[in-house]
C-alpha cells in the first residue's frame, strides 16, 4: 500500500509513503522501522485505530506465557517478510498522535515506539544518535552526507574537548574507520521505510587521537 498526498499549487508533491502490514496485527501498518544487528526493535512508526494500537502495545509488554508477543513480522508490497525482535519493547518510549479526520481511512492514530537513547544523548558515556528521514530524490550518498552533518554536531556536543570545524573531515574519516560512527544498516536487518540512524560514540581512544593529531600538527589550531 502507498499513500500519496495531493494538493493544489506549484509545490512538489511529497514522496509516497509505502506501508508494511504487521502480520500478527493485520489492521496495523508501519511506514518506518529500525532494527539493530540482532534484529531487535529500535524504532517503529505505525498507523491504526486506537483499539488495535492498544492491543499491539499491550502484547509487546506481556511475556509469551501471558499471551504477548516477543517478535512480529512486517510484510511489504513485494511480499517479503521482515522479522522484528521485540526484545524489551515494554521499556521503549512511546509517542502517539491522531491523524486529521478528513482522510480516506477514517479515524487513525500514528504511534512511534523507539529506544529512549534516541531522545537524548548519553553525556556520561558520550554516546548519541542521529536520525534522518529520506526524501524523494535523495540517493545513498546524499543520505550519508546528511547523516554526517548531524553526526558532526553530535560529536561536538559529546566531546569534552572543543573541536574545530576545520578538523571535521579528518576526524570523521577516523570515526568511520574505527566504527565510532555506526549506521543501523545490517544486511540482514536493513532500515525499512526510508529512515536512517547513526550511532556516535566518543571514546577515550578518540580523544587520544585528537590530542596526538594536535601535537603532530595534523590537526592545526
């Protein structure tokens, strides 16, 4: 299923939203999902009527013995099934909003469930996340550059030492090489629905690299 907004004027229409049916709850449809390298849920955006949404959320919080679910599947238009491990989904943050009543599907809510780490950077452990929703016409190179722009802002926020913008290219190359920047794009659990995420981790190893670079003149002040 795809939803395409239409309207008058000369503005370009927004890209269509492709929906994935949640097989265990076929009245619910997801438009974005992120999973980690073990297939565990990190972010899910889905639509449905309030009653079914509440049933789904309750099932995620219950154990199997209580009739809950620990995993579910998203089915795309191509018929492919995507496994999502719920993990400790009951501890994920939730946000819900109601769609305007003037739509062809009737009264629907959109709900997000997501890792609380997406909300606020962990300054104590110097870990943060940045997200990007792909727009029509953006290729993977553009998406990567947009993620890197946000990652640099997060890096400066997390770093206990001041970083100069002139150092950005060198430091980000190091971060990518050392996996200090890590996208959620495992081949077995790719992002669904055009949403991308990158984890930023500023370790003592990174800080030593900065100090050494300044001493060696590779990072000029």
